[in-house]
């Protein structure tokens, strides 16, 4: 029964609008084109979907078009959502940073110092105290 249901849904999925992103993956602050199979009037972009810190951005398209220009404002996960007359299509994308974030290097260096510092301090304490004589 499940296979029959999935076979029924396959032609419906072929009719659905596809969302294409060029260039992929998108980079924060650079121009990106979102392409569709059918003319679209509105595109919703949700940065960090399903999160407490999610932000929404709407792109109005007038007249309806199959290609929309967009500049990503934040790096991270984003969801492109398009609503047509018949259904809603979504695509999750990963937006990359324009340059390497140096805060990541600083966090890694501090974590390494804490980790190796704690290990070396524990070795120092173990070797500092003499072992009791065996009886």
C-alpha cells in the first residue's frame, strides 16, 4: 500500500516547481540568482530555520518572473520558500562566509591551551609528589 502511495506522489513531485540557486553554494554579501520553473511573485527567505533566532526576509517580484536576484545577509543555514497556486516548495541551503572568520581560530587556540594546559598541569602534579615506599 505504501509503495502504491509513493508511486502516486512521484508524478506530483515532477510537476512541482524546482528551486535552483546560482552560484551554488551562495556566499554572504554576493549576488545570487534563484531560478524557478514557473513565474513567482514572492520569495520568502528564512535564516536559521526552526530556531529561536530565525530571521525572515521577503523578496517581492513584480511582474512575476522565473529568476530573482538576492544578496544573502547572513552566513549559515537558510530556507528558500516559494508558494504557488497549488503548493509550497522549500529548499534548505548553506550560505558560506565571504572570508575566513578569525574568531574561529581564536576559539580553537584558546580551547587547545585549556586542554593541553590542563593535561600538562595534571602530569606535573602526578610527577611532583613522590610515591610512597612499598612495603
